[in-house]
């Protein structure tokens, strides 16, 4: 068998297809953008990069972003970390329910959290922004800390308790979950740095502070009206070093999470009594859940009831009208969002499975490549995709219009969210016994049979989790929806506009329906098969 | 493997196949809630399969303008309906628009038509001051000029959207030319000294005023009008109407045909329909309360929104403004983007 035939053997096709996708929808578009920054109309030039170096605001904005990231991450650590600490393996009243609910705020887009707070209080400036972003990204810390606490061997904890006393045992426990805690903090930090919507929403008075992500958007707006080569390239030159930095952060966070010691068969932690703190400790999950999901939902419900108008008092009758308007204005967009998110979840999982196996077993560098799209501002990835595909002659010759259709939106979203599935699954593959796979390879079965009977079953729970995560993220994606033609007709884009144009009543209905959809899928296994909600984290 | 490649490409194009891909495509920056019913109606009347793509407020007009720039080598858009003018003129300066002298535009005032017929203006919004009437119940205390932004009397109590995109960028760029460099520089310095609230968008400024967080702010008439419709205590002031004042800026919608865009014949029919007098009447009666540019068309019912000819208009050079948008946005970043 020739080398080419071996590479193209049926068993490798899924991996080759996934790699081809990664190349076509991530590497080539970004490479094209990067190349365009040094090749002007008159050939090779460093003009655009020199302009960035001379841009005095870039460093200031970067510093503001880093400060915001640190402050927001501290809030995430306090809220998320404390939530996990008091709900997992404790005698907290309702802890069995409150613990798994730690993942719930993840379904709420950060902009909803900001809108919720802004509706009830005057929020502007650095610290409110840090607080809101900290609240919005606290689930990363809560979920990973909970995962760490569940995987610690209770026998080791008990031994530490017996030998060195409870305070020291608690400190040992904290050290044991440090990698997961740090990974959660890094993810919260990363998402804070990349967030453009919340700082912009809370834009403040006068000459105060602006983030790097805002600076990118500002350059992007100049690109639309710019005339010089440096102006046209400035959002890209500014974004590329940022992307590289965020990519490294993301990779570090996911490696930390994946490298958290596989503790094998563990006994759960013993129930650690909270003593006199048993009831007061309820405050931690209460604040975490109220800020992350309770308050935004409360504000949305008030909007639906008519809080954002002064013509009549809030009432169920007004809510009915809001619902009718929402059905009239936003139902098609909501359905588009649902089908797109479902399609993206399935497609991403199919791509991620072979990539995860390859990165876990052969090429760890694939992790870094897979992580790249999550580190790119979505608007930049959108531009790169538009540039690469709007004028694709080969696709045009075959008829149809890939660029304007849902297929392009699906591929764009899949490229954006591939890291979340690929890295989740690769971490899971690393935990599987390689001995079992080697034994399986000795049995004369086809690669497909081996994949279906040996490799896939242990990955199914993680596959479901990855699919759910991608589904939720796809439902709430706004930036790509702005750029990709077909994704233009999605509920989140419509929602962002409706709120701006003071249509809070019916956009509240759409937002609540969107949140319900995002919650429904994770709940399905619990409802249908009695699977524990905690398994999602 | 080679045999499978066409299959993959065929699948990809199948994903792209969609109904109605043969008709014209319109990119619309005006709010979808107002523009979609109008366009659906026009498409039915003209019996064309119209694909509509709407802008996102997150991108504040520049989203679609940027897309048109990106797609220039293979245009997907036939008609661009912009909710302001300067970015359309910028597209014309960049050579992206095809000339078309629509018969429906014959009675549009010359100031709102391109001499080379690449764009036509219609149905405008005015840049006005929205005032909270609970905080400022006495009309005689209301602000009446752009200069009030820098009046110490209003320190920390007034606002304007950040002029980096949309109508506020157009407004501030035009002000630079109207006031001159020195006065414009003093205005920018004064914004900082007077702690003027620089908010994310015109919608955000109206929200801040209607909820009493600010006493007044600069905004567009449509944003003011929606707040007024919802019963909030707001009123509208057309600024700079005093003798010798610079006047109130009027920013019309604009429509243009994209050069080499699909289905040019139906694109022209659609532009004719959009520029019909009836469209201005429809947009005036809608929640966006747009001001008709032509005489003899019923304007918005809101008495706060004045008809063309009943107020002093700011005279601004649209070509200069379009050519200087990037420079002004960059200047803004240098001063405030830290």
C-alpha cells in the first residue's frame, strides 16, 4: 500500500476531514489576513505594523484591559470558587441542588448580566464593569473548582485530617484543586480581556479608560471609512499580537485543566460539616446564582411585564401583548438560532472527535491549533472568513452560493467553537486507558468497529457535554452573527438591536425563550434518563 | 480521494443553496422593525424575490459598510439602504456605487442628491437634544445649543454618544468643518472638562435621559420619539435655532445601487420604489418618525419633531465629511481612547 493510500485510508478520513476544515476555516483565512498586513498595493511594506507601534493608545488600552482582567477574575474567583467550596462535599442545606446549579449562569450572555444590573442601578466605570464581567465569567471557576473537588480522593483527605488536623487538611484540599482553580481563573481572565460588549455597554464619562477589545472595535470602525493602507489594516495588526497572547493563555488554561492529576478511582470527599456557618454559608451560592442568573432573568421578566414603558402599569395583559409582538417579530429568528445551534453542535462534535484523539495520542500541538479560534475576537474571524469565501471561484462554478447560505454560517460558527469541544474531548481521551486500545488493536476488527465499540463509548458523556457547551455558546453568539450573511437572521442579533431601539418588551420574551432553550438541552438527560446534572461539569 | 473532492464541494454548495437567490439583495442599516415590513410590501408589489440583510446596532452602520468594502471584488449586494449619508458618500468616493438617476428622485432637494447620481437621500432624522421634563420642568431652563455641552451649568448632567460610528460620528465630523479647527478643538476639550457622559450609542443616551440619570443629551429624533411614545417624560429641542446659530443637523437616509451587484434591473425598480413619495410618508408615520425631505408629504404626528422648512438647518459639506470620517474617528481615539 502506497504512503498516500495509507494516509487516505477510510480510518483516517474523519481526521483528514477535520484537519482540512481546520485549515480551510481557521488557518488559511487568518494566514490570509496576516499576509495582507505586509503586502500593500505596492508590494511588501511594514507601514501598518509601524503605525501600530506608534499608536500610543494601544499600550494604555492593553494596560487597562489587564487591570480589568485581574479585577474581574478576582470577583470570579470569590464568587465561583466560594460557590464550589461550600456546595461540594458539605452539609449545606440544599447543597445537592445548589452545587450542580453552578453551571447555570453560563447560559446567560454577559451582556444580559450587564443589562440586568444597568436596569436596576446606575452602573458605569471600571469597578462596576469588573464586577459584571466577574459575575458573568464566574461559572468557569465554579465549574472547574467543583470538578476538582469531585475528583479529590476522600481517603487522602481523611488521612490528612487524622494526621494534621482539619485546618491543614482544608489547606491540602485547596492545594489539590489548585490546577483546576487556576485554569478556571485563566479562562475567566481570557474571556474578560476579549469582551467588547460589556465595557462598551457601560461606556463611561469623559477621559477615563478603554479596553484593548474596545480599541480593536474602534479601529474596525475606522476600517470602514479609512483610506490609507495603515488605516485599513490597523484592526488586524492590532488584533494579531492580542490573538497570540490570548491563544497562549487559553492553551495554558486548558492544559492546566487537562493536566490536573488523573486520580483514578476515587472515593468522594467525606461530608465536611460547616458547623455554625451552615446557614450563613448559603449566602455564597445565593449571591452567585442571584447575580449570575436571577437578576438578569428578573429584569427580563419585568421588561416583558412592561417595566420599560410608562403608559400603563406592569401587568399580565401587557406580558401577553409582549409575547404576541415577540412571536410576530422574532419567532423566525429564534427558530433559525435553534437550528443553527443544533447543527453547529452536531458538526463540531463530529469534527472534534478525531481531532481530540489525534492530539491526545499523537500530536499534542493540535491542541494549540484547535485552541486558536477561541482566542480570536469573533469579529476578526468573521472578517477573515468573509475575505476567504465571498469570492471563492471554485464554489461559484459549481453553482449555488455557499457564502450566502446557512452552510457558511454553520462552518463559521463551527470554526469558532471547535476549541471548546476538541479540548474537552482530548482531555477525556487522555484519561482513557491506552492499554485497552492497544489490546483492541490486536483483535482483527475494522477501524470503524474499533472506533464504535472501543473508542467512542467511554467518550460519550464528554461528547454530550461538549455538544451542549457548543450549543449554548452558538445560541448566544453575537459577533459572528453580525458578519456572516445567513447568521444575520438569528435571535441574538435581533435582540441586540431591539434593546437598543427601546423594544425591551418583546425582546425580553425572545431573551427568555433563548435562555429556556439554552437550559433545556443540558437538562434533557436528567429529564429523560435521570442522569445527574453534576455530570455536565 | 480526488474522486471525493467534487462531492465535498457539491455538499458545501448545497449548504449554500437557498430559495430566492436569483433576485436582488438589499443591505439595510435602518432598524429592521421599520424597514422589513416596508421592503416586504415593495417586494410583493414588484414581484421580486428580495433578499434582505439588516445591520446590527452593535456594528452601528459600519458593519454593512465594511461588508460592502470586503465584498467589492464579488459584490453580493444590489441595493444599499443606509440610515445616514456620510458612509454612503464614502462608498461612492471608493468607487463602489453605480450611477442611477431615478425618476422617483426628481423632486428630492438637490442638496440631498449626488450630482453624479450615485446616491439619493430621503426621509431624514434630525440631531436633537432630548430633555427629561421631570428633571427640567421649566422650559426656559432647557439647553438650546451644542455649546451647552460645555457649559459648566450642565457639568456631569448631560451626554452624547461617543462619536466613533453612526450618526454621531457624522455629526461631529461635520461640526469640525462648520466650527473650524480651533473651535472644534475647544469643544472636545470642553467635553472632558465638563464631565459630559460619553455613552455607547444614541439609544443609550436616550435611556439615560428617560430614566433620569441625565438631564439631557444629544440624540436622533427617532430615538427620542420611541421614548416619547412609551410615555417617558421627555421632550425634544431642535438646537442652535437662535439668530446666527449654526442650525440643527438633518441626516437623511440614503439609497444607492452597488456597482456590479446582482440583478441590476430589479435593483433599479426597487430604488424607484424606495424613493417614491409614499415611502417618506410611511416612514414618517412609523415609530421611527422620519422627517420627509420633500414638501407636501405629511410629517410625523409628534409635534416635537419639526418639518423641513420650519427650522434653521445646519449647512454641512457631505463630501468633506465623508472624506474626513476616518481622520475624525482617529482624532477621537487619540483624545479619548485611553
